[in-house]
C-alpha cells in the first residue's frame, strides 16, 4: 500500500470527523440503497437490449462518448470490428453526472460496463455489489481546491467553513484526505455538481470547492485562486479511472475482460505513437478551451497494462482511506476484485 503522508497537525476528534463523514456519505451512497427496488425492471430492459448485441457503457460527463485509450480506438473506427468478434454489433454510451448514479445503472442491469473514477467503484464493491475491475484506464487524475480571490488563503482557513464537492468521486476522496491531513473540520461538505459550482462559490454560500484540474484552470482564468493542488500537495491522493463490469456479465461473456485489456493496450500504443492526435481526441470529449484540455491531458497518465504498479498503489491507498473513514462498509482484498488475464500479467 502507498505510504501515508506524515501528519503535521493533529487530527480533529473522531466524533467530530464522524459527524461530517456521515453527512457526506449519505449523498454518496444513497443511490445504492435504491438498487434492490430497481433491479427487476432494469434486468428486463437489459435482456431486451442484450438480444440486439449492443454493448452498453456508462461514462462520467455530459457527452455520450467513450473515453480513454479504448475510446481513442473507437474514435479511430477500430473498436467495432473487435467487438464483432465477441458477438456485439454495436456500442452505446450513456453519460452520467457522477459515480453513484452510474453504479445504480450498472448493478441494476441497465449497463454492461462502467468507466469512471476509482472511488465510486471501490465504494460499490465495498457495499457488497458484485463488480469486477477490468482495467485502470488512466493514472494520476488531478484536482484542486478553488476559492474566490478574496476567500481563504490556505486550506487551514477552511476550518468551520462549507466546502463543496461532487460527492462519490475521486475529487471527494482527495478533498477529505487533504482536510484530514491539515487537521481541518469543515462545517459541512455539501454535494454540488462541478458544473453548478460557480454560483454558490461566487455568492459565498461555500467558501471553497474541490474540482477536477481542468475545471480549476477555467476558474483561475476567471479570477479565482487555487489554495491546494493535488499533484503538488497530495500526489498520493491522485485518482485513477476504473473500467468495471458485473460478475454476471463476465460470466456470460468469459472472453470480454481479456479482450478489453488488449484493446486498452492497443489504444495506449496508438496514443503514444501520436500523442497530439490523442489530445485532439480528448478535446472532443468536453467543452473546455482546447489549450486547457491539451495542458491537462498528459502522456504520463496513460497506463502500462491494465493494472500498472503505480495505479495499484494509488488504488490501495484510496481503499485504505475509504475503509478508515467508513465509506466502505466491508473491506475486501483488491486482488480478488481484479480480473487477472494474460494481458494483465
């Protein structure tokens, strides 16, 4: 596991931290409580779709586009022929605003594959949902804590303040870890989607907001400030992108995990051969300014294999944190979660 960062300030009392943890955990985990009621209807719809041979993939964002190295392969029109070898004649991508919503659709039977951050994927598995990790598509997802120009000057000044984040995300894990390391107990950590953050931040409804790095750079261009940067201040809290499926889907499609891992490796190889073209592809995935997307799409974030050593270190550290903070109801062995194939070894 990743070595823990030495604590330079005392941690807040556990009872106080638990109150905050319970408030923020509710928003992150509530969708999972609805799964039992939704499963019956979703499975019926899933069976209808399965007859069509369409692979259904959920992603985080506003666009129905497959991301990462496999998305790049699809962008180059090289994925569908490979899918056909497994009996799929099409692929359909569904965007979701955050990880808990995607978990609900995946385990409810409306999706075959989920591509999202490691934190909601770990929480789902730790909540007893029978998912398997097929691959880590990106390593080192970055984020920052942003304030108004006249706002707090440091993370320590967030004591007793409201700090927003899109709960259930890797940014959520980073924020809570950074606050804990600073010995800071916020008044509240409200769930606000990143896209809706500017108005409450500008009004002063929240003193700060944690968000992905590309969003943070947009805010900086508007006159806001960054008071904590994951890559510089908390590199061991970086997120990874997880490609997850259910055990039942993999049982029905025993060659799928190995094939996906091979597709990811091929997408990485092609991206490294012409990284500018891969950045061109990344630009199409969002509405952010092109220069910001290129600046935050880095070759070092591409994985070496489905489970790179650094990726597993970050994943283990994130799971340890989530267990300690009671976001994961029951601890589990990471190795049991991974789908090890020849491509993964």
